[in-house]
């Protein structure tokens, strides 16, 4: 077998020509989105009032295994794709583990994360539809940064509602968005009716992705020529992110490497869903078995402590209801630094797969996550985003378990992006000011008690 290099690069002509739709291989499809007013499944016509028409088709497509990627999107992908699959030789040596560790690095672009994979697709379809612009929310800022860059490329207006605590903690990512021409508003704000209501009910709130989603949707439906776009959770987003997994599998296949464990951080599900897509497809078709692990923050444990039920996707309860693992749309997560994982629910696709036992989930405490991030940075030379560090933490745990048992397992995890705009968080960690918040059963039960009756 050919010697496996430190970094495996695919050639430019090996960028996927089609996205992989894992729903086509799922025997039990994700439950449909429900109209919050009627309680009935949302129609394409109803969804088209909020989302771009072509994206609605992708959202509802449960049958086509592959959906072609338009040439204009593939041309943009060539700026930063294919992204490298890296063998973590230095980390393996440091840990003295027999495990083989690989990570798919998605931070080699201006947005600094995997979010650009879907942002450019959604901006493209908005432009093709002749829209003036789009609205969105962002947590840590990776999605808002990616979308502002994509909108700038296609000449679209971009309005971003950024979770208040991240707006204050991450001013440099906010300024990158403004550099690309986006309008950035801390959420909850006083510029929307829903924002004003949330501020009145929770005057000291740090905000949440659910709040920001409500504001962005209100903004979009209130202005002709605008649509709302989302950076995670939705079926269409996981579809676009499948380029991560398709490239990862192609790179591993080139050297005959078969992973035993695939690990990804999980907030709304975009990175995890994209990374595992082709591997999960093989598992669903009975062709090969993999152990797939989702890692979520202990402060926002939707998989591990949530309920599989229909819930609103936003705090303001204006969005469709999705059947997902949820902590309740009114759950206000602690202001931890993994802002991209600070969401009350989980992708309907991943929720169904988890419910069927096709994958597992674990939680990680914030201080443990930053210890792993620092350990990784010191030997691999990349400062990881706090979100990505959740996957790093569990990858290290699994590698150390191999050290104890002597097993030579192959571990693959997603390094979703860089943490160079997250230095306030690293500063708090180094100064000993970082704390671990874990919601009590009483807090979660109070939030779950508000789930809608469907």
C-alpha cells in the first residue's frame, strides 16, 4: 500500500459533482415540517414564502440520492476545495496511542469554517430567483461570516441577527461580516416585534439562536424581495454539507483506509450531517458498519437529555414545527463559548437516525473541551474553534481508550473551523475564569413542559 501522507489532497477535478441526499436511503424518513397555524404538513407553496423556491425543492426531496451541484457553485468551491484530510501523526505520537487519527479540516477559507459550503449554495439560488437579499441568524458568527461572503460574491444584500452574547464576545467576526457588506444586529433587538417581545419577557437575556431565527424570519417576510436562509438544522443544509463527507471518503478510499469511528460536534447538525453522510449511507444500505458519535455541549444537551418531539424551530414560534430532539424552543442556553452549538434542537435527519439507533451521542463540559483544544493546538499547529474542539475531546478520549486496550482503531473527526476569532474564550480559559454550566433536570423539565401538543 502507498505510504499515507500527512495531508491527503484530492485534485480539483475530484470536487464532488453532486450532493448526496442521505434521506433517499433512510427507511424511515424524517417527519415533515408542520404549519404552526394548521398543524398540517407544510406545502412547497407555504415554504416558498420564507425560503428560496429551489431550496424548498431540496428541503422536501426524500427520493433522489444525488442532486447535481450547479457549475457556478463548483467554480466557487474551487477557491478552497477540496479541503485536506489530515493524518494527526503528531497527536498520535503525543498520546502514544496505537489509534490512527484523521481530521477533515474545513477552516481553509475566509469564513474560517465549513459554513461556506451551504452559504454559497443558498446565495446562488437566491440570486437565480432574482431576490434583493436574504436574512439570517448566527451564533458564534461562522455562518454569518460565510453568508456575508457569499452574498457579496453574488451582489445580494445580507442582514444578520447575531446572538447578543456572541456579538459582544466576538467583535472581530462581526467586523468581517460588515467588511463583506452585511448589516449585523445583536439579537434580541428592538428592530423587530418579536425581538421587542423577547426583550420585555427576558430583559437580561444573552440571546439564543432560537431568538435570532425568529427575528430573521420576521425581517424576511416583512420585506418584498427577501427570503430567510438557515445555516444548519434544515435538510437542504445537510445536503450541501455532504461535500465534506464525500471528499473525506474519497480521500480515505484512495489509500484503502476504512474508519472505525467517525466523530463530529453537534449543534444543529450541519457539520456532523455533512461529515457522516456517505458513511451513513453505506450503513443504511447494509454495505458497511461504522460507529458514529455526535458530541454536544453539556450546557445544551438536546440529543442526550432532550425529547424526540415536534417543536418550534425558533423562540418566537413563527417558524414551522420540526420533529427533532429538543430542549424546548424557550430554552435559553448558558452563554458558553461554543456559540455555534447553542441551539435548543437538532436536525430532523440526525434526530431520526439517532432515534433509530444508527448513531450515538455524548456530551462534553466546556473546560474539558478547551483543554483538548489546547492540547491539539500545541502538537497539530491549528487553533481549533470551540465547536470543533468538542469532536477533538472525544477523539482524544477514544484514542486513549485504544491505548488502554491495545486496539488499532481508525478515528476520523471533523475539524469544522479555526478559533482565531475566539480568543476571548481562550483568554477566559487560561485565566481560570471559565465555568461549566450544566442545566438541572428541573430547568429542562420546565422548558420541555412547554412543547406544543401535536
